[in-house]
């Protein structure tokens, strides 16, 4: 099985009406209120949700994963048949599989 990185992005937005002398003052007022948590966006402000693959495994990781999957069962069998020696390659494959797969 392969690993993929998937990103979930939620977009929350709300229109806030404020009285101010200028646009920049209006933005400052809303920013200040937002930073003080006087304005808190919640699920009712949800406008969009995107779910996308952000970064599948690199080519190198994909190749390593393929090699592990190809060798794993045969090396596991050989490991048990060879009295489970501490320097058997299966132990390295097993450790690598935990990291990659």
C-alpha cells in the first residue's frame, strides 16, 4: 500500500460591517476585534472545503517502497528458516517498512 499526503483546506469568511473614517481604519478595527477574539469564525462561516493530494511520495520513496514490498515476504521466510540471525537483511527491511510504508 502507498502513502499519500492529502490536504484539507477549509475556507471560512464573514462580512462585517463597521463604521470608520477610511477603508484602512475599517480593516484595522476588524483586525483588532478579530485578534482580541471579539470576532470568531465558526462552522456557520464555512464557505468551501477542498481536499487535494499535496505531495505524493517522492520517486525515491516510491522505489524504496516497491523494493521493500517485493523482498519482504521472501526475506521474512528466509529469516525464520535461518534461525533468526541478528544481522539478517529482513530486520533492516522490517525497520525500513515501518518508516516508509
